C-alpha cells in the first residue's frame, strides 16, 4: 500500500532535510511562525487587558454618575421630610399658643426630637384635647 504521492513527498523531504540551507530556511520559517503566534497571543492578551481596563473605567464612571444621582435624590427626599417636620413643629407651636398650652424647654426639646409620624399624632392630640399628652 505504498501511495506514489506519499513516496514522492517522503523522498523530497529527505532530500530537503539533507540540504543545510533548506533546513535552515525551514527552521527560520518555523521560528517566524512560532514568533508570530506568540506575538499575536501577546497582542491579543494586551488588547483584552486594555479592553477590560477601559470597561472598568467606564463602569466606575457610570457608577459615580448613578451614585451622584441617587445621592441627589436622597438629599432631596431628606430635605422634603425635614421641611415637612419643621412645618409640623411650627403648626404645633401655633396650636399651643392659640390653645394656651405652655411650651417650656422640656416640651420644646421633645418637639425638636420628634419625627413626622409623632409630630402628626401630637398635632391631632393637641387639636382634639387642647392639652399636651
């Protein structure tokens, strides 16, 4: 089962392998191919790392922008809550004045520490009973 084409190729390979110049050219070509594959791999890895770094930077930038917007919205909401609480405190002081309920330092300190729900409950109590609970 000796294929003539295979035999011819083998004979040509043996002749080329015996020729030092042809052998050197083949080795240089093989070395060039190995070098090119290595450089391609290194360039691919470098490009991949650059892409990752660019992605990280873009992600950090988007994260900062999202964080700023969330912070602004939280700040606005906190401002609205604080403004509502302050308005409730002022209404409570007005109700106390009209109803003749003495405020005093202790009650003023209590009032200053209350949050919206407690302020609403106090306002309703003052309106209904015209007395501090």
